[in-house]
C-alpha cells in the first residue's frame, strides 16, 4: 500500500493539507484522490477516500477546502459488478451505480492500479487474495517466452550455446 493511503487524510494535488477533524484517522484507504459524484444531472467534486472492506466499499466525501468529512456511505458488493467499473483514462476510474456515477481521479498510478485490481478481484472471485492457481498459470505461460528470449540472445551471439542450454534447463526445472 502506498504512503499516501496509510496517512488517513488527503493531500491536495495543489499541496494544501486538510485542517479539519478526520473521523477515520486509523483507516488504511485503498484510494485517495478526487471524487466527482454525478447524481440527477448535478455534479459535485470532493476529495475522496475509499476503503475496500470485506462486506462493502466504504466511501468518504471530504471538503476540498479543509478536508473535513462531509458525508460517507457504503456500496454493497451485490450492488455493483465488473461491468459497472470503467477505466476511462490512465488516472481515472468511473463507477456507474444505480443512483449515481462516481469518477475517481488521482495522480498516483500505482494506487489506482492496485485499487482497480483489488476491486475487480473481489467482484469476480469474492476475495481480495490472488488465487495461487492463476499465479502458477501465469508463471507456466511465461516459461516458453523466457526461453525464446534467451534463444534470441544466443542467436545474436550475446550468450553462448552452453549458457542458453543451462538457462533453458533452469527454467524448465523451476
């Protein structure tokens, strides 16, 4: 989890820190950034903090001026599916909910990627954990690709045939 998500408060991209009371100082948020809520055609912008809990998605809407929590709500995982989540840009994810749309924006690509991956995994598998079978499958699929890379190095004269054969054996025995 990134440094910002452990702080429990938001740092405004303009460099201003919130000064208000924070109800959730000890929560490790999965997303911190700009939250744009569109409901009944009206758009409101907040600093947003989102925690992916086991039972629901906890969302805080905070003042952009002082960081005080203005409102919070939960989204039940049963009320959202993978099709309701769209990556509309490198730094933006949109939730299309029954009663509103939420647009999440941040400058922290790693945080957004981790948030999206964790959420999609929860919606598709029911767990935040990565399935070991899928990790193993990915490793198995990568072995031929790795062997091809080393074969290309051998063909280009960068490594010897012996080095190629040793690396190939190592990959096949792993």
